[in-house]
């Protein structure tokens, strides 16, 4: 082989070596990016798992409480009627005067629980209102006064007019035909 052919062969070998290195570097760079993305995903999953593990005791306690206090399935009308009767009975027992009552549509947006609602307007002394709310707000029975609007009574300064929305969460009874 002549010296000119040797130089040409070395030049082609060197060019091939450079091209292979560039292709290899691009391939390695691409693989490194994929590995970095997988690593970030794995770290995010690990952080989520650690958060769940840290909160598992609290969630377990909440699930146990819910299992102990969950109401029996009931029909919407039964829950609405019972809620109205309870609100009336407790209002009279605490010395409040009922002005108006209005059953509100049941909120059925939840997957497991529905809410029966009652809007009631009562009049009475401030202390009686507080006792009434104390008797109505029962987390163990899934009941709360969610909206309360107080205003002074126009005829008697010792009394307060109160419009409250009372809500009762319940598990809806399933239809046996379904």
C-alpha cells in the first residue's frame, strides 16, 4: 500500500471513529435522560408512599371511627322526616318558637353518603339557641347545622331570629330491584 492510501485509510478510520463516538454519545445521552425520568418518577412514587405510610395510622383511626359510627342505610324520606321531627322536638325542648320549616332537596352528589337538609327559622333567647345547636350538632350521628344566620328580633330585644340549615348525612338504601 502506498503512503497516500495509508493516509486515506487512517483518515476514513478516524472519521468512522468520530462518527461512532458521536452516535454513541447521543445514544448514551438519550438513555441517561430516560433513566433520569424513571428515577424522578420512582422518587415521586417513593415520596407518595412515605406520605401514605406516615398518615396510615390517622387514616386507620378515621376508618375505625367511621366503621363504628356509620348509620344504617335508610330511605331519603325517612331521614328527612326524622331530621325534621328532631329539629322541632329539640327547638320546643329548649324554649324556641318555630316560625318556618322548609325541607331542602337531598344532596346526592357523594359516592357513598347523601345529605338530607332542612331549613328552619326559630326565635328565642340566645342561650336557648346555643343549647339547641349543641343538641343538633352531633358528629357521631353525622348531623350538623351547616349554615346559621342570626338577626335581632324586631319585636322583642331579648330574642334572636335564627335561620339554620340542618344537614344529616346518611347511607341511602339500595333499591332491591336494581
